[in-house]
C-alpha cells in the first residue's frame, strides 16, 4: 500500500484528467494543466513509482463483449483465521471471473463482483468456485438489474 503522499494542485489536476481519459497525450495533458510535456512526463513517472497510479487500462462495456450479467456475491468464510482469510483472498484474486473482491466488516467476510454471460453461467461458476469449497461457509447472490454508476475515479 502506498504511503499517503502530499499531492499538489498539478498532481491532483493531472490525476483527475487521467481518470477521465488516460489515453490523452502528454502534450494535451500539459496544455490542460499549464505545464510542459516533460514536466507532465516526470510527474506521471513519479506517481507511478509511488504507487499512486497503479495502471492504465481501458474500460470495456461488459454487454458489448457478451458479459451482460453483473452479480454481487456476499461470501461468509468457514472461519476467520488468518490462514483461511489469506487462502480465500488468494483464490478470489486469481479467479478470472471475479472483477473485484473486498474483505469487509459485517456479516459477510468478502464481497465479490462478477460479470458473466448468463445467470446459468453464474450458477455453474459459483458451483465450481464456492459450492464444495472448504473455505466457504455460505454465500448470498445479488443480481444487478441496472449498472447505474460504475466508476473507479476518486474525488480529488
């Protein structure tokens, strides 16, 4: 986890612009925040080195690639021993069908976000992943009816 870094106004502006559209050129970014392209390049490199920028990625429309069903799964682990939690986190982190996994406080130990082609495919995948899994005590499924807002941008 990166140390909390003091960001100046240029860094914050740069991060806001990159969150909106990371495909912008350094020249365009420089013009928008009134710095030289070289200064923008240095700042981006610094933000990457400090772990503030984790990666640059394309946001893909799930329905356009045949994955229209989003499912939220609340998973209760068999116990909360550190070895069980670590094994579950590793398993879910490595599962291709899971886009997001959160270790949370409350009744569920983990929250999973999955995107699948059909509810039948979801049932099949969860049967394999969760059904007879000794790490999992129980799970509850929430099928998303509408992806009202999907955005990982931070309010800077």
